[in-house]
């Protein structure tokens, strides 16, 4: 395969998508930037006004977007293409390691979080449509 140093520099991209009808903009972009090869992407859920009774956040990462209203909010990740489910303690944020693989550069993904409460209820956040970069 290609070596990482042979790949032209490409900025990672994070675009907030709320959906129709819109979900709360509670899923925040990565604390240290977008998803880049060889780094850890750190999006988080802001619970200041969203799902304050939640006890767990779960991040879904999918290879295809969707816009489908549900009773929990608008589903913005195509379920059949979800490649990862990542749990995080409330307010801790997610640690998404991105492999140091040049073939991932330019890959477009959609991430969406769900916040779950002790009674098993859940609410969906906005999505982050991302493109993996070198920085």
C-alpha cells in the first residue's frame, strides 16, 4: 500500500447536518480538529440543553447518510452502513482512533450520536458529515 508520507496533505472536514425535521445541534466537532489518519478524532455531545437526564452517549459511524424522521429524532446515518458503535460516558466525549492508512484519506463518513437515559429512552443528535484527511 501507499505510505502515509506519500499522500498529499488534505484537510479533514466536519460539516454539521441537522436533518429534516432538524435535530438539536448537540454533537460537537472534534475537540482537536476533524478525523485525520494516525490521530484520534474527539467529537462530543453537549448536554447543556440536550438530553440532560441521559446516562450514556453512543456514536454511530456510517458510510452513507440518511434523513429519516423517527420518534427519537431524525435518523441521519443509513443503518445498513453503520461500521462502528462507540459508547462514551456522559460528557466524556468519544475517542475515535483513525488508522494511519493512506487509503482512508478522502473517505466520506457520517457520524451521529444518541443519548440514552436510565429508563431506556433515547434522543438523536445532529450528524457530522466528515471526510478523513491527513490533518
